[in-house]
C-alpha cells in the first residue's frame, strides 16, 4: 500500500478544481528548488513536509524491550485550508527531501526491526501495527479497487530513485557515539568488578593459609602442647566410628596431651592413624602430641583385647597326648588385662577371675532365660561356662574382674539372641539354655560340615531317652582333651558325663560358635542315632543301625583314631 495518501483531514465531499491538481509530497521535475534550513534548536526533531517526527535516541533497527514508536505530531492538515499552497520541501541530489520518501527507512526496513510485522520482536511485545498504514478511507473520486495509474507510476519512480546508502543523520551519529561511550564505560566497570572479586578471593585464601599454617605448623598462636617427658599411663577408649577430632578430645580430657588441637594437627600428618582400631589403649600422660600419635599407633599400646576361639572352655585344659596346655577364657582375660612396662605389668589374676565368675548371677549379667538353670549348676566355678561367646573382645583392663565378666556375658547374650535362640527352641523341644548346651556339644564333637547332622543325632537320642555317650563330656569334667577316653574315665559319674547319665550335661562344655547354635536351631533331617569319626581328616559316618556303627568303630580303630594315649 502506498505511503502517499492524502491528509486524514481532507473531506470526502470536497471537489477539487481540475486546473489546480493537488500537489503531492514530492517535487515534480519542473518545480523550483526550495532552500531548506533545518531547525537549529533541536536536531532530534526532523521534519518531513508537514509532519514532524520525534525520533528516540536508540537506533530504530535495534530491537529493544523499551523501544517506543515515533510520536507523530498532529499534522497541519487537521483543519486544512485548501486555498493556500503547500510549503515546498528542500531537494537534495537525489531530488527528494532529507526525510521525505527518499528516506531508506520508509521503503527498505520496518520501523522497529527487520522482521515481519506479524512476528513481534519479543515474546511479551505486542505485534506492531502502524495505524498509518492500516484502515482508512479514500477521499478520491477513484474507488479503492481502481488505483490511480499516474500516482502508482510516480511512486515507482520514487522507489527506484532511492540511493543504496543513506548517510546517517547528525542525531543518529550522536546516538551511536553515545552508545560506544557507554559500552566502554560498562567494560571498564566490568574489569573493575572482576579485579575486586579476584582480590577478595585472594584475601580469603591468604587468611586461610595464614590461620591454617599457624594451626598445623606452629607459630605464636599454636595450640598448647607438652614438652615431655611424660607421666604415668592411663587407659583411653577409642569408640567405633570415632573421628580424629573426637580422639583428640578424649586424649585432652585424660591429660595425655595439652590440647586436642595439638594432637589433631599431629594426627592428620600421620598415615599410621588410619590403622587405629576401636578398643582400649594404654598411653603416657603429659606427652607431646607427636609422641601421643606414635604411642597410639603402636600395637603394643593396645590392651584389653583378646580372641576366644570356638570350643574354648573357662578353665585351662591339658592335651592327654602331648601334655600341651590349652588356655581357658579366664587365662586369656588375665593376659589381656596387663598394663605397664615389661616386667612391671599389673594384671588381673586368674584366681580373681575364677572367684568373680562364681559370684552373683545378676552382677555377672546372666540373662533371664538362663538364670534358673545356672542357679542350679552343681559347681559354682563353672556356672558361666558357655555364656561368654567365641569371638574378638575388647574390655577395659582397669575395671574389676566382675565388671569385665559382666561386660562379656551381657554382650554374648545379645549375640546369641540375634540367632533366634529365644524362639527356635520351640521347634526342637529345648529351652534356650539347653539349646546352648547342645550347641557346645556339637562344637566339640564335629567339624563344621557335620554340625547339622550331629545336632540331629543329639535330638534323636534325647527323643528316645538314650544316653548321648560323648567322650567330650567325659573330658570336660577332667579338664583334659582327648579324642578317646578310657573305661575308667567313662565310668566316673559327674553332672557332665553323658556315659553315666542320660540327657544333656549340667552346663555347656565350651563356648559354641554361632554356626553350631544355628545347627541346633535348624538341624538336618535324618534318623541317625550313631556317628563316629573314622580318620585323621575328620571323616564322620552316621547311621541308625547299631551293627553298622560297630563296623564304623572298627574302621576307626584300624586307623588309630580311637586309641587312647593312656
């Protein structure tokens, strides 16, 4: 649609004189040149004929959220006086005015940006529609569907005469210069802010290094530390999951080091600290932090640690064949309780432990499910048999014998209960304490692969009230260890000898493993009544037939398994 329309103020009913045709906003070839003097007071207001256009400072080709449309001031044709001639416009080399229809923006680019008008520059910007180019009426005699041919030809000549490049106006040049100046300012401010941020980070890092350096490597404000040579030893405990900070606090409380910070600084520089395990340690007091670290990581500083193997008894036993002594649980506790320099150790005695083990059941931590049976044990020195489980143990050696035993019995009971001992006995017809006794027999009579079968033999014999006749029960009362026993030994009537009395012995005969206890809780299915080990590899044969059992015994005798050393 042509931009050359008549002023909106013209009236449709006005009749023009043919002799004096209406002049358009461009100059005909025979028109006189008119001098043009742009207004001096405001270069930002550029006139195009009778319409003054106020341009924004921003470049019209740059999309911007704050862009505002040019404000078209009211034309002088609001109430036109048609008798007066139009003011002529200045003519440049191209034959048109500075902002007339030779302006490149009027024909080559939209007023806002180079996109089509049906696509807004921004998602939140409404589609720009120049009302100047939209709905209007034609006051001419020629209807809209019959365009003025002469007018269209003149418009085509004007478009073809537009120069390829239009030099920017002074207002536009000033705008571009101002923008370049603002961009340089923003760049300088960005560099300044970046330098300030880098300086801030550097100051923080220097502070960290300074403070950390004094903390870890000493200085005027280094943490307090002893110079030595050290005082008497104390026992400290490292709990499971303790961090270096928590260990440092413990050592400071026990006066091993002057401050927790000093020990922590020394500990983080020692790779050996990774080997420290939970337990009890005997350390010198008032020693330098570095020495405290060295003592803590020394295996010799570990105290109150022992390992109870499966099948171990409370008291020492002697091997009949070799005469070798096998340490009992009381001996192991005594040795683990020693504190002090070599030759000057202070240890809890074996006899002290044996006496404490014969004491009050509640003080010793005996569980409720075992108290009644333990209270009826004929030998008080053996009442804790089987109640201290096999495994690795740590205890405070500075505690008394009864306190040490109470700790071991209590934690062992919790371990047994985790296997289901409180309820599994209902399926096999045994109380929890009797299940513990049966498990101790399984531990001493069989190899782990045969645990469940031996458990089944025990239950089958108990079901028919047949004597168990286990040599291990004979040896227990004698404090000896022997695979075979003599007739004289088997003839001795004791609360534990299952040759002399039917049923289970009075107490467990050792500390059973968890595997042996689980075998009693879930025995293998079978009708076996007899079993015997027939070779040194531990091969065990099971049978229901007594005749087959006698044949298996002969095989064991031929292999020298059942020969007594006496």
